[in-house]
C-alpha cells in the first residue's frame, strides 16, 4: 500500500493519500481546498488515479477540496451517514467496507465531536480518526451538535478496543506530532486517561475555546462539498 501524509499549515489539517501500489487506484481522506493543486500534482507524479475522497466529518476550520477534486478527476465523494451533505455521492454507514483493490477501508461511526463523524480503519492497521481522537487530545464538542458523553463512549468503546499496535493518524495536530498508536493514547492521552464519562463531560464543558476562524464560511461550504467556493471562484 502506498501512503502519504500531507499537511495544511493554515488549518493544521492532515490529508492522507492512500493507494494500491499495483493498480494505482487512490483515495484521499479530508482534502483541503487550498491544497488541491498540490494533491493533484502528487497524484500525477506517482502515477495514481483518484477514485474517492473520504470526509471524516463536516469541517468547521477548513473548506474541503472534495468538490473541486471531483470536478477535475471524476472521483466520488464519501461522507459519514446522516451528514447534512446533499451533494455527496455516498453516505457511508458504520462498519461498512469499501475495497479498493488491495486496500480495505472500514468505516467506524464516531459521533461526538459532531453529530455525524466517521473514522476509517485501513487494512486493519491504520486508523484515520478525523477529529474524534487526536494525539494526546480529542475534538471539541461544543458546536455542530457535538456531545461529550457520546464522544467518550465511541473513543473508549470503539477505538480503544482496537489492538494497541493500531496506528493512529489524526485529522489535525497542533504540536508537531504525526502519528500515534491506540496503546499510546490509552496510556498517555490526558483527555481520557484517569477520566470516567462524567469527569470527561465536565472537562470538555470547561474548555472555553474560541470558534474556528473560518467556521462561518467553512460549514455551509462543506455542506455543499465545497461547491459554494466553486461558484464564487
């Protein structure tokens, strides 16, 4: 399996490129609008054919590149089940599997950060967590119908029950980390270690974080697969 981890500095967002090395069929997870040309250039250089763009959730801090990538490549856009995105080609359900030749992608529904959020387990060894589980942290739960109790449940009951050696690739990082493991996060993540459900809810209710600076533009644009940006450019 071919794998590349890409970074958008402005939003601290990771985009992931995954492909079957034999057939060259490829997917992107959480592409960013401003990085579409970079991503397409890399796909061209590596001789890949983009088949899918997967969204972990409706982002509030950046505009997705899926709409533009779909327009330029004919790829399909996939979003979590129940996400308010009428333009998506497919809404993927919990435990649903999409196989791209030698690459097997399993959806794990992980609401809590938002009410429609999905992590993706690739080839049973790499977990792309979006904003549900970050390295030594987790996504906030104070807007987009987030729910701290739900997030605690899905992380502890769905993600932390995966093998400890499972690699964790988050949707964002603000400290310079690139990868972790389930075992590391169970042992060292201060949002979960030493907390029960009630204390986690209390912790999350007292973060008092400012809203993402692009939130008012990003959320409606992402509900249209980024097409609102296409109309204005």
